[in-house]
C-alpha cells in the first residue's frame, strides 16, 4: 500500500495523543498487508509525525522535497529541522522538485506529487480552509479531484488556532 501524508504543521498539544494513536492504527493495519510505503514532504508537524510512525512500522519512507533551500523553512527551535534531516537519512527514496526556492507554489506542487504517488492520502486536517496555497485543504481537494481515497485524522472538538 502506498500512503501519502499531508497535514498541519502546528498541531495543538491536546490533539497530539489522539492523532498519534490514530496514525499508528492506520499504519499498523496497512502494514499487515506488507509492502507499506509512505510519501511525505517532511514538513514540521503532521508530515514528520507520520514519517516517524511509518519508519517505526517498518514501512519505506519516500520524501518529496519541494524546493532548493527547503531547510530554511524550519524556523522553530531547531527540533523540526533536526527531525527533517534525521528522517531524510532514513528515506528509501528522495525526489527534489525543480523549484529554486521555497514558495507556496512549490509546497502545492509537492503536495500534488505526494497525492500522485499514493493510493490513499492520510490528512491530519481540521477541515478548515488552507491558510495559504498548498495547505492541507488544497491537497485534500486535489486528492478528491483526482479520485484518491482520503482518510482525515482529527480529534473531535479540537480547534486549531
């Protein structure tokens, strides 16, 4: 099974346990069938969480890097950048898109590529509109347009600020 992942970068702390548990359940169920492959761009938040859990489930990680200079987008305390580098090293395949710098267009293209490569998209999504081109809602919409199965993971009652 080829799974793609998209989701919010800023996951509310009160949602993290539920999201993690649900992602684990999805990955464990798919791993039973063997040949688990996961596609993501390794953005902070949901992408990296999915990737870590995929690796734990002995799935093959495949990464779509949106642009040159992508590492510059990790402007937190350094944890997300460190995790990006670590997970990138664990990837079985890395595809670099031909954008010369990080832009919303590059992020949207990367999300579309993830969808194009997968059979099913896992979206860690609160159901609200994207906050910029290439956001989670845009990728879910694209997946729906091209007829990909989408599984939304979001705990009931949790609001993202």
